[in-house]
């Protein structure tokens, strides 16, 4: 009886060891796959995009990431399971193997539908390319599309902005508080074009009207257009209409200094994720 009991115990412990070994190997396998970066650069768990939109955006993210050698990632989830947007984005980036090169360079845009959160997290060269001011500018370009539910447009705009920002950073001039994409030229160009078209139309219109005035001939003086005795001035006075005052603003001395990485000095503020990695980033609601 004791022998049978001993054999049963040995069998039980052998089975327990086998199960533990399988689970351990599975865990190692998952971590290994994750570290190799097998997850796609577009993860649409919230099912916000159509199949064709997913395909086009995935191709765009892959092309930009591989050409620039900086990972550009978009993740959409339904819930963050109680985590903050920044913590969730950092951990999703770190533990799923994103980032290229030794510095694991890249940027990830997270969208959570539960509380309508958005978050950008950067790592490695992404911290340099996407400053705090740069991220604020970027969010102003795509958050309105998120609010309207045009997720394909928002994600595509984000990807193209990333491409532009990385190119500018590699040229040695990252976008920052004193150097952001200039939209004034296109605005002025549009206004000039509009005025030009309006001017041409007005010339054509006045030319047509002038051609119809066959009974009227030009005169050398304005008085010649007035019929004699048809107008008499009964009162004359001078009215003061306005005055012009030029003001020069007094120069202010600002001796205060801000810490490196603040919104006043430019650059990127950083924090440490749960994995111990250094990240930059920003977040908000849409």
C-alpha cells in the first residue's frame, strides 16, 4: 500500500513538473516573440478602420518606419484596464518590442475609446525628433479628426507628420517652440490667388460696362461732368475724423530661467516607464 501511495505521489509531482515546464517555455516563447517586434505597426483592437483603410495605413507606417529607421506606430484599444494613457502607451511600446536600432527609436500614438484618450509616447531618437512643442502642434492637426470619428484621416495625418518631423530632425533642425511648420505661406498664397482672380474678374466686368457707354466721352476735369447751376453748396465745414498715435512697447527684462525640457525652454520632458526606459510624450482627450 505504501509503495502504491509512493508511486502516486511520484506520478503527481512528475505531472506537476511537466505542466510547470510547458508553462515556463510558453512564457519564454511569448517574451521572445514580443522582443523581436512581431506585432504590426498598426494595432486596431477597437476596430475603428475598414479592411482597406487598415491595409493602406499599415503600408504607410511600414514605409515611413523602414525608410526613416524610426518606428511609427498606431494603436487603438477599447479600454486601458484602469491604467493611465501614458503608462499604457509606454508599456505597450516597451513590452511589445517596438523601436528600431540600439536606442529603440520611435513614436507610438495610442487611442482609447473608453474615455476618449489619446497619447503619444516617444523613445530613443523619437525624443529628439518629437519635442513637447512639436507634439502639441501635431495633436492640433489630428485631434479634430478623431473628435469627428474620421480615424483613417487622423492616423494618416499623424503618420505623414511623423515623416516630416523625422526628416527635419535629421537635417539638424528639429521642430520646436521657435521652429514649427509654417502654414502662413500657404495662407498668404491662397489669399493672393483669391485677390488676383477677383481683380481679373473685376477688370473684365468694368471693361464690358465701359464698352456699353457709347454716349459718354471722357472729360479733362471733374467740373465738366456737372451741369451748370445744378448743384449749390449751402454749408461748408471741416470735421476732425481721427488721429494716429504710434506706441512703442517698453522692453522687458526677463532674468528668470526655466529648467531644461520645460515648455518654455523647448526640447522634450522625459519620464521613466515601468520597464526602466526613458520616454517622452504627451496626452489629452478627443
